[in-house]
């Protein structure tokens, strides 16, 4: 299992949210590029970047900043937030982004995911599933669908998705621990796709348990920014 430190971008700054609530925002570093360099200098290999403004607006609002982040470091970068068109995906890949995460569109237009997979390849396309009480949340977590997380994952696997990022929104930013039951269900029900865990991770014990469950990776945000876990510990774990 590998570790992906998280940078969530809002209004040009690195922030953390509490349970996906945009009103409960904490700036963890006003310098996004500086934060990326901290991760790179620590020897991390891959980071998870979310364009929160883009998720709300339905467009790649912080595209230029994210492109600059990629250019300024040797980090592998996966990006989500506001991905609604094939052109956005192409543009991100053209500036060197390694993987693009499709979220809301997986629920609203599954055919879009299939087209993206056909055009760009399964190694470049990730489906992000964010859920509240098991139901998939969309539009920057402001809306909740009637689709349950497991049904969506199995449907997406059938069209060729091979990597998911799963977040229990109610755990995100809480340090309350991941929803291990959901990860067990996903990993046991999926036959080919892998799962990256996100949301609620509080420390090394959670990471060890996720590894034992079979998660391919884990995204660490608040646990790092709050000091619960150091970059040195993450690197030793498998960053």
C-alpha cells in the first residue's frame, strides 16, 4: 500500500474541510506550491490534489496552479474536482498530470467514464466515489444521489475502471477513523479494480488496518496537517 499526501485547493490555498463542509475550512498552508515542495523534499512519490473551487463550479478552476505544482516538483499527481469534459482531462494530461479523477460524472453520465477510459486508458482515469451514509454525493458533496457506493463501483468496474478513490464524507477531516466496513465490502466485491482509501485516517494504526484489508493506497490529509503523523512515518510506511 502506498501513501498519497493530500492537497485540497480553495481560493489558491491549501485547506482542509470538516466532513466536506465548505463553511468549516481551515487553511493549512497559503502556499500550495510550497506545500507540494515539502512533500517532494520529504521523499514522497505521489500526491492527491483536489480542486475544491472546481468541484463547486464544475470546471477546472485551479488548473494553472495545479499545472505549476506539477512542473515545480517531481511528484506524481492525481487530480480531482470539477472534471466534466474530455477536454479538461486531455488538458490535465497534457500538462503532465498522471491521473485524473472523475467524480460526479460517474453517477450522472456513466458513458462519459467509458469514453474517457477508451480515449485515455485505465491507468490515467480514476473514479472517485464520495458517499454519505452509503449514498454517492455529487457536486462538491452538496448533493446526494440515490445510488449506493457499492452499486456504482461494480457498475464502473464493468466498463473498465481499475482504480477507485473512496471517501466516506462523514469521516473526512474528522480523525475519527476510516469506514473500514465499506472498504472491506468494496475490496471483496471488486474482482479487478483496486481501491485507494480516503477520509477519517487518524494515524498509523488506521493505515496498517487498511493495508491488512487490502487497500492499494491511502490518502492522508488532516492526520498529517494536525501533527498526528509525520512525513517521515508516512515515508517509512510506503509513501
